[in-house]
């Protein structure tokens, strides 16, 4: 009797899951906005917010909290972490792709992190100015530790 009940429940669950995945009001993958477009839009939405150590939005951010919030709002669910841990857990970016939009850029012996916008600039949250897009100046260039690839949606 338990085996029959287990099979019925499994069948009901599977049918419900298939129905939910094929519901007409669910956007198809081809209709979903591009992940990187969403990342850029989210970063720009939060520009000008003040820096607060340990904050992850929506009113204030530290550097890793800013990256976490951007990923979270674009469907990447991961534990809130530090710049160092982001660097350690994410894959390296090939040298030829380091300056492409969406690469994480780490500075200061892994105490600061941002997101590359282009070879000329990056988004981040810094103590003095809060969330902003900064130019890659000689000041920032000499502090670069390395690059990591952003996780993307499945």
C-alpha cells in the first residue's frame, strides 16, 4: 500500500512540475533579458549610494555587498561573502577576456572588488564616493590583483 501511495504522489509531483514549467505565463528562455544587460542595469540603478562597511543594499553598500546585490537581483543566489572569497571561489578569466564587461576585478591584495565595464572603467563601491563607475587610472591599475568570471544564470 505504501509503495502504491508513493508512486501516486511521485506521479502527481512530476505532473505538477511539468505543468508549471510549461505554463504559458512563464517567459521562455529566449524572452528573458540578457544576463549581462540585467547586471549593467542593476549596477546603474544603485550608482550614487553611500558606502557602509558590511552593507549589501539597497540604500548603501560595501564593495562585495554591491557585487552580491547585483548578482542576487539577476538570479544568482549565493552566500554574501567578501572580495577575497569571491576571488577564491570563482573561475579565472582568460587574459584576453579580462577587460570585457562583466569580469570581476579584484584589488589591494583581495580587499576590494568591482565589475569591469570596459578597458577604461569599472563599477564598485568605495569608501569616499560610494557606488560609482571609476576610470582605470594608474592609481587603480597598480592595485589590480586579478580577474574572475561572474557566475551566470543556468
